[in-house]
C-alpha cells in the first residue's frame, strides 16, 4: 500500500491485484479456488442431470411398450443403470419376496409347488411396499442432490469473504495515508480501488453459484416428482394386474 501511495499509481484492475497487500491477495486466492470448485460442480451436475434425463426418457419409452410388469422389468434390466430401473428392480424384488412365484423370471424367491401365486397383498404388505418405494425414491434424490449444497455455500460465503477483503483493504489504505502524511484524492483512490477488488471477486463467484444452485434445486424437485409418480405407477400396475 505504501508503494501505491508513494510510487506509481495502478491504472488497470490487474495492476491493482499485483500491487495489492498480502491480505487482499490471500482473499483473492481463496475466491479463485472457490470459483474453480463451483464451476467444476456446475459442469458436473449439469452433465449428471442431463444424463439422468436421457436415461429416464429411454427407460420410460421402453417400459411403456411392455404389456405386463414382467415384460417391463426384463426390458428395464437390459438398459443402462438409472434411478428408474433401480426403483423398478427394488419394487419387483420386494414384491417377489412377499409373494413368491407371483412374478415369473424376476429373480425373486422360488414360488410354491406348481408356481401358483399366493394371493394378493394384505394392507400391511402394501404399506410396506409403499415404504420401500419411498425409501428408494429418497435415496435416489439424495444421490442426485450430492454437492448441490456446496453451490449455496459458495454463493453465500463468497460475498462475505469479499467484504472482509474490502474492509482489510480500506484499513490498509488508511494506514498508508497516515504514514505517508497525504490525504488528497491521488493518495486515497488507489487504496479504495484495491479494497473494492475483493468485493468484485466475491460477487463474481457468488452470482453463477447461486444461479446454478437455484436451477439444480428446481431440476432436483422435478426429478424427485417423476420418481414418486413412477413409484405410484408401479403400485397402480400391480393393482391393475390383480396382484394387490
């Protein structure tokens, strides 16, 4: 800061960064790390949601062609792993454990002699099936939501960190003015400009992080809603086929 007061005055933002105090440079370095991590998470989650959307569309297109649940199960198991076929597999396997032999070729426990179905589900068994589906939906939602809260953290912490750097920069500028014995605008302006660099850096990190967070939270809600709807559709298909 004394260099700025007594020496050459920086004329560009980059020169402000290069001639700034150690405290300001440290804050800017932390903000740079935050920015790199947040952009990595933004690209990662965008790719993940895009991939899940593609797999979901392909899964639903295949399942809709199947006339019965067994055919839908076998068609789904031939597709790449996705939250949708994992949910269907969990539902079919749990139902096969409750009623062995009621679904053919699904990998469940063997049925009674003759392969006859053992009737429909009781109210307690149906409630247990719904709980299993709800648990699987919640697990898939939690998996899809991984790392998203970090974007909110970066979006809220970065402006505060930038403000901290601004306060430290203003304090340093005042100390430099006091030591230099000059209070004119030429002496004050570089120090104030340097102090504002961290504020700009904090906002530059926070704005895309907050926007991406809101976007991904919205997509996560849509994804969870689709899974819950598909879980209800599984129960409805079992009811339509007279299995519950």
